[in-house]
C-alpha cells in the first residue's frame, strides 16, 4: 500500500478540481495505482507533466524499442520496482532480449546490443553513474540520434526518474505476480 491514501475529489481544493477532474476522467474519478497516484496529490502538476509524457511516448522521434530500453535502464538505475514492473515486459515485447533484461535486472554483465541500442546503454549508464557524460559518449549519442532525439532521450530518462522518485518515496506497490522484482 502506498504511503498516502487514494485522493478523492472532495479532498481537493476547489481551485484544483478542474485539473483533478481532467486527470481522473478516464479512471473513474481516482488514480489508485502507479506514480500517478502520488502525483495526483498536486493535480495541476500532474496535468502538466502528462503533457510531457504524452509527447515523449506518442510523438517523440525515438522508436518504441529505444524508449522502452531507456525506461528499463532508468528503472534499474533508480531501483524502481514499479517502473521495472511496468516496462520490463514491454521492453521484451519491443525486442530487447530476455538475456539483456534479466541481466540488467540482476546486475550482471550486459550483453552487447545493436549499435543504436548500445549507444543508449552507454549514455544512460554514464549519465546515471556520473551525472554527466564524456565527450566521446555524447558524440556517439548525438551522431546516433541527432540533437532532437538525444534531447528527447535525455528528457525521457529524466521524466522516468521523476516517476521513480514518486514511486519510491510514496512506496507505490507492484501487483502480486509481477515481473520478477529488482534485487535491491
């Protein structure tokens, strides 16, 4: 169970109810799971952040395989069970090998991937470890994705880090029987 109860409309200040209503319209008036269940405590912030994630997921220049790879790399680096649960299977569906996903989960050496995917692994690994990237890693990433794609890749990892902060701090649970959990 999350650290805060599920927010209901009557608990929301009047000036934030329009944002709350917009954010809960598709979920029956509540957000009961996932990082959004924490973020709905600030309905306007959640509304605004959803504009960004909708762009990143649906309009980004990055293909779905690269997006899912970036998401599971972020989940692993942020030790976020919820994001891992939400994206490990999707990464597999997009063609990321079982060996890669399992090794990433278990902290084992990662197999080499095709060049575009390996560029993401190198970039994410260095960025999460050092909070910056070397000139060589940056150049490889910009050569692979261009300024547009690399900006979107970096922002996607940042956005999923934001989700991980919420999921981890609010202790958002994963469903029973979920993808094997991250060893932390």
